[in-house]
């Protein structure tokens, strides 16, 4: 695994897509808000890639995606602090959209000392790609994600993915792990974590949601009273803590409302005794 560390580049363009109404601003990070965008539309089962950019003068802090069998959710590897996701829509027309959620804030509100840790899982004959981007001692991963990159000079996202097992902060909150399967041997996985010293923030213990009768698991993890969700993630594992052999992540989203105030995750095609973990970073 190749691991590098890059200083955060906070240069963003105005979103070219039409966004749904933004969430209320957070009291903990003034101006923190979500852009929820139907970023790509296509037939179910067909992999699509989409992007969302924060408005000019704002930085991208965390990323979510939904309504698709996801194979990637993360910061663009080509720069610009662009939120990118890849997946196959779950439903036929007219709801056959890949939704991307970009959580943005003014540059002045970005946690001081923010830097990006990067990890790469190289091309392989195996379908499995997994990598964990680690922050420096004393830092926490307050945002992150990853997606498959095709073996082309322009580093486009691969649309050869099969399923994402998960994208989530590590249990100790100091790194970000992504696991995905691909049908393309030349694909590599690039994972990024936004790292900083973030006094006053906490990572809530993982909420565990068991598989239901329909092979689906879904649920939330909420922040304590008086705190706001900054980022989060979800991961499907088996009963002994390993990766699910069949699970597919469909939804991973920030939910900053009065009733849940945390992070939501959902997956399908879970094997017997599989479970869904949901974590949230609160500030």
C-alpha cells in the first residue's frame, strides 16, 4: 500500500448541477451545510459516476451518497476538492438517480492545520481493493472516502466496480478505511482522509444494525445533545468482524436534523449474521 500526505488544497468551483435545498447551518462550524444533488441518471445495474462541487469560497469537509449500489464515495483525486461518487441506481425511471451529498463550509471555518492523508490499493488480479489512510499522531480523520480509479492518463473514476463493503472512519478515529470489489484488474483504489487536531469533537461509538429478513440492514448513529454531525460512514461486516462476503452499501449520508442528528447508512444483499456499522464524528 502506498501512503502519502498532501497539504489540503481549498480551491473550489461553483456547482454546475441543480441542488436540492441545503440543510440549516451548524452552530459548531458556522456556515456548515449540505448540497444534496441528483448528480447522475441512468438505468439500474449500470455504473455511473457523478461530481458535486461546493460554492466558491467554500471547502468540502465530508461526503455522502445514496440511492445506488455504491462502488465509490470520496474526494476527487484530480484536485479541486470535488465530491465524487460512483454507483448503479437502485430504481428504474423516474427515480433512477445517483445522489451525492457534499458537506461544505467557508474557508475560514476549515479546522486549522487540515491536511490530506492518502492511501492506495494497487491494481491486482483479485477483485478486492482495500486501503486505510492514516492521520499523524494527535490528529483525527474528520472526513474521508475513496473510489476506484481507472488505468488511464486522466485518472477517471472506474465504472467497473462490483460493490462497496464500506467507507468509514477507523474505530480509533485516526484514519479512514474503504473496501470495494471491482471487475477490472487494472483498477486501483485511492482513499483520502481529512486530518486535523480537532479539540472538542468526538467520534460516537459505532451503532450496530443487524440484517433483517429481506437481507437489508439500515440505521443511524446520532450525536450527543448539543453537538452536530460533521462526517460519518458505514461498513458491512460479518459476525467475526471481517468483511461481508456479499453485502452492498447503498446509502451513507449526513442527517443533521432534530430527530436523528447524525449519520445514516444502509446496505443490501447481506449474508446471514452480517451487520452494518455506522459511525459519526460530532462537533
